[in-house]
C-alpha cells in the first residue's frame, strides 16, 4: 500500500524570503542572480533600491518569493524613513529573513545595529556573506564566526552575487527551507513589479550610472503615461524630478546630449525586457520638495510615513 503521508515529488512548496542588509551589500545583484534575470536595478551608488519589490525564483517544485528591500540605515528625512519602514515591513511574518552582509567591508559600526535588530527578530534567519571573491579568507572566516555567534541563524552562506559563486547552492538551500504550499504566481512570472514601475526604475538606473557623483541622491523618475499602441509598440512619458535648477543642466547636458544618452540607453534596455519597440519621452522638472509629494511615494511604491 502506498504511504499517503510521504510527500510526492510533485508537491509544491512556496515561501517568502525577506532580503535585508545595509546599503551596497549587494542585495539586488543577489536577487537578480537567484531569479536568473534582471528584475532589480543596480548601481555603485548607495540606496539604489528605494521600494520593496519581489523576485520570483524557481527551484524544482519550489517557488521562492525573494523580497528585495531598500538598504537599512539611520533615517534622517521622511523619504529615508519610508525606505527603512519598507525594508522592515517586508520582513514581518516572512518565512525566512536573509541578512546580506558585504564581507569585504566587515562588521562595521554601520551594520552592528542591524545585526542586533535581525538577531532579535522571531522569524527564522540566515546569513549571506556576499562579495567573498574580494575578501581575504582569514577575514571572511573571522567575520562568519562573529555573525554566527551574534545571530545564531539557521545557516550561513558565502557567495559572490557578481560572479555567481555559491549562488546555486544558496538557491537549493533556500528552496529546502520553504514550506509546503501552492505556488502564488504563474510559472513564467519573475517579478511583481509592473511594467510602469519597471520603466521608471530603468531610467533611474541610467541616471545613476551615467552621472555618478555629479548628481546628488535626491532625484526621482515618474512615469506619467504608459501607452500600448496598436502596432505593438509602447509609448512611455516620464519626468525626471530634481531638487535644484543647477542639477537640471547636469541631467540635460550640453545641447541635451546627456538626457538623450540616458533616454537612448533606457529605451534599448526596456525594448529588450518588454520584447517590443519602445518610444521613450523624457523631460526634466525642478521640484525642490519632490520627496514630500504623496503621489511620488505612491508611484515608487512606498508608504507615506510621519
């Protein structure tokens, strides 16, 4: 007689993993690597990720819902508080909280409070040491020991999200930790991000990549109109919000050259991701208090906080 209590090989598993960590720990790069394609923008600039987004990774019969969160830091403004709230809110009730640590930076004062906060949480926890490819082995082992003693996680992993080293083993292990449950999303869906939000993120990524330190962090992209045309193409109208008039010249560039390059690169990537021709129209708006606009918070996907 067949044992009906034995799980079938076709039994589905699904669970939520909250990816938390300090800015620039490599959380978005890791989520992209686990999903197997780009769903989160990345740049060398701290706090690139602003709102919670979900990447959906598949491993055999398991669907792993990876919530990429903004880097956790000491907030100073409303916008900062909203990002930190989004990060901790995503961890609430997760099946697993994964703390990603930049191993090359070590246990700095900036992440010590974060380690304490994660250790105090009731959810099961794992530690992921990232950037191990650029970390001396002796320092890596010492850091792993300190973090393990402080948090007492279910497991500790060492990976390089950039090179892919250790990512496959991490994915298998995360899948093994997910509970038995029907999948929450179709098999071919890789993210919960809307095309409208993705378009704004891709343009914002190009601003960060092309302007580097020339443009302060205080910039946002708002998709004003997203229209699917009869010929199968998509027309996207966006405005780039900046805080000061002096920044407008930086974004626009000489005779509009910089804005044109930002649009060109963003358009090409969006065309590839969306699988159709994209018409992208950009303009720059000076809005000194854009980070106090409730509509912007809604567009980005952040909650309005006091």
